[in-house]
């Protein structure tokens, strides 16, 4: 069992009855604003900014897992986990759950009346990766569609590949089509122009064939309003995401990050070595404003003490979600480790409620709370 972000159990399955997704971007639809590639400097458009997750949210988007062909006998249990997350977040901010129309009634019953369930065709629960990345420009929120292609064509997600267009149309949010293929879990920002990203998840021929790291960095800067990109090595080919940064290292404030660390009893492997490499890079780096990083270890639980199981179980606390007045982290069943993680998060978010949620089935499928949520910046919806 790998202690950090192993392969999602469904990684090698193809969703039944769904056509193939073509690698790369599709043609723009009516009204799409195609973003041009960055120039040599890779500078952002004037006034463009990607905010930090701890800033005000208008709402949280989530997706109702749709297919038995992915989750098999665990489908009812992963839906329980998703509904539990949605209900918990809805106590702090507005939650919108996307659901296939024929599953909307059941999803609404499971999530309760405080969650809005809308009819919008989705395939699986990974809203972090399928919902567009939101930026702000001149006071307006814009959704950047990163051309989701099933994590480099590892799975076929036709409906999820369309979420970037259909969801934004539903909420009348302007859409821009990125010149890259990526997922929301690839990006971690401090809201002040610094971006953390793993090279394995985006400088990869399964997403951006033929593009160099330098080209991709320039396009990221222009597309998201980023001033400085800090590259971490990551891990290639051992999980479906190619090691998204959001299960490795997370900002809690500008210049301050929490770094996922394996339990001391866990043998060294490619994941722990990736964490070592990330710590070495961050210890020598400065952010967009020239500040050095404070790197705090966020230890995983003891795998012999957790309540979940499975070869694909993800036991990182780093995949937490910051919502309005709150932070949501997993509860794995190792009481000592759960308490320690809660304490660390409370120290770094002292004015927010730290809410722990059991997510054993989601974790068994290779993800976490952050993977299943996507924040839209803005004034909270009443």
C-alpha cells in the first residue's frame, strides 16, 4: 500500500457507454474567448489574478458520482461520502451539486435541502479537476477551461470534459479556453502571484505533447495571472493524476506551506522521495514577492490504525479544502494522527472552524476532500 496518492482504483477502467475523449483542446464554441499563447515574457494580461482558496467564496461546486462501472459495489458508499462533504460545507457556504438528470432526485435526498442539486451531466466526483479554474480580471470572475481529457486519456470522461462549457453557461460566467491541458488539482497559489505545480502533471506528453516546461510556464503566467512558478518534480505514471500538487503541498498563507509527509514507519518510496525533493526546492526558493518559504510537515496517519483500506487508499491530510470560515480535512481513524492534523490546521487557520469528515471510500478511490470540491471566488451567495 503506498502511503501517498496511489493510483485511483478506477485508473485503468473505461467508463461504459461513453465515447472517446481526444487528447488536447477541442474547438471553441459560440461565444468562447480563446486565450492566445503567452509571449516570450509569459506576462499575464493586465489585472488578471488567480486568488487564494482562503479568500471569499460565492459557492462550492461538487459532482455526484454517476457510474457503477467505475465504483462497482462501492458506488452507494462513495455517494454517502460525497453527500457528507456537501452537507458539512453547506453549513458554511452555498453548495451546488452537479448530477445527471436521472439521478438528481436521489442526490437531492442524500444531500439535503441546504445543497442545491442541478441537472448537469457528469461522470464522476472529481470536481476539482473538471470545473474550470476561476480567475478575476477587472472585478469580474472568469472560468478558464483547461480542456479536461481524463488525466492524459487514462480514462474516458466525455461528460466531465464538457463541464467547463456547460457549467459556466448555466451560471453566465465568461469562459476562456486555455492553451494547455491541465486539471485544477495541478495548481496551488498564494493569491499573490506564486504558483506551485508538479512537473509530472503538466509537462507531460499525455496532456501537452511537444511543449517544453518553459513554454508551459509562459502560458500559465499569462492564462492565470501568475508572476512566479515554482516547479516540483512529482511522480510520473504511478497514479491517474501524475501526482497533483494538491495532495503534496498546500499554502496556508503567503510564504507558508504544509508539506505531506509519510508516517515514520512507512518505507521510503517514490512518493516520499517526491516529498523530500519538494522540501529541498521550497527550502531554497522565494515566492513572487521575494519571501522565503516556511515549510511545515503535515504527517500522515499510521496505515495500521486507519479505518479505510485498499491498495489505492490516499492517506494524506494535505488534500484539505478551505471554505468560508472553515477548513475541511479527512478523519482517517488514527486518533493520534487525526488530532495532530487538526491541531496543525487550527494553528494555521486560527479564525476558522476545522471540520473533520470520514471519507474512506473516496480515499480508497484515490482522492480526497479537495479533489471533490471546487470553489468559485466572490461574495457569498445568501
